[in-house]
C-alpha cells in the first residue's frame, strides 16, 4: 500500500465528509464504527502544506509523509491502539498549538475509512469519525509509535527539518 494508491481512491460518502469534519460521532467503545482490515501508522510534517489534515477529502494523504506507506500494525497493536484511543485518562493539559505529526489510517480493501491524527505537543487529536475522548491515553500511543519504529519527537521544528532535508 503506498501513498499514490490512496490518492487514486474514491472515498465512501462517510469518509468524504472527513474533510468537512461532518461525520457524526460514534460511541468511544465502538470507534471507529466502520469495518476495517488494516491500520497503518504515519509520521508527517504537517507544516509541509497549508492544510494540516492527514486524510484529504479526495482520498489523498498529506504530502508531508516522512515514512512512505506507513507501518502496518498487527492485530494486537491495533487492539492496543483502539484501547488507548478509547480510554479516558486524566488530562495532561492542553495548549492551543494543534500541529499534528502522527496519524493512524484505517482502511478496508485498500480504501481509507477512518483516521486518527495526533499532536503530542498539545495532547489534542482529530478523529474521523469523531467520538473519541479528547483526553485519551497519549502515553500508550507514544509508546506504540516507538514500538513500531515510527519517528516521534516533541522538539519544535524537528518534523519540518526532516521534510526539508528529504526535499533538498
């Protein structure tokens, strides 16, 4: 599965609403509430484009991807991802930055059906469909990214510098 294959895909009407943020929320216990057969973890330089959204309304992915076609999660890793995303924990404190650099893309038969993008600096996320608690278990998600070998850092500007170095 690669970035180009996603950009050629037509989304279902629910996924197409992703860009408009109009998909209704689902109960956290059942999130994402749609069938999926694969989950990939991505790291991206959201600053590489004016639109920070990872999954675009046309089905394409953000142009600032730093790890190609992402890292495929195993069933056990997917279960841990979902448990961490659905788990309400004590708030870590939020800032207003929302500069997401990580995304988990859920797909079915190669088509994106749900997405969770995360900013570990401000402890905020956007999920489509909505419905996940804002104060999810970010520590467990951070640990999962490292286990997967997905670059994760909170140093200001580090993702953009990586993107610029690749693009030079």
